[in-house]
C-alpha cells in the first residue's frame, strides 16, 4: 500500500491515507481524527484540521532539536593528548 496525501488549502485540512476504505473515525485530539476499517482494527487514514496551526509547533520543535544537535561536539571526534 502506498501513502496518499491530500492537502486542501482552502480549509487547511490534511488527509493521510492508505487508499483503503476508512468509514469509522475517532477523534484523538481536537483537530486530529484517525479513520479505521469497519472492524475498527486497521487505521486507514488520518485527518488533520487546521493543519498548519497543528503541525507548525511540531515542525519548529524538530528544527530546533536538529539545530541544537548539530551544534554539539561529535562524540566520535578524537581529542588530542
């Protein structure tokens, strides 16, 4: 299965799905709903409303962590005696 991504700019809604039917949805946070198959055993999609607002803090934190990690001295760097 291949991940299918759709972004609807006019509503700032992001859909991530595997292309399989996803008729049953459960809200996991205020703006995030996970969709399942009929038996509610297989997650088949995620809908993120207000995607920019919801994802921006996560992306900013990831960028900051990456920047901080790149500024630390490497543990594999050899020190001279």
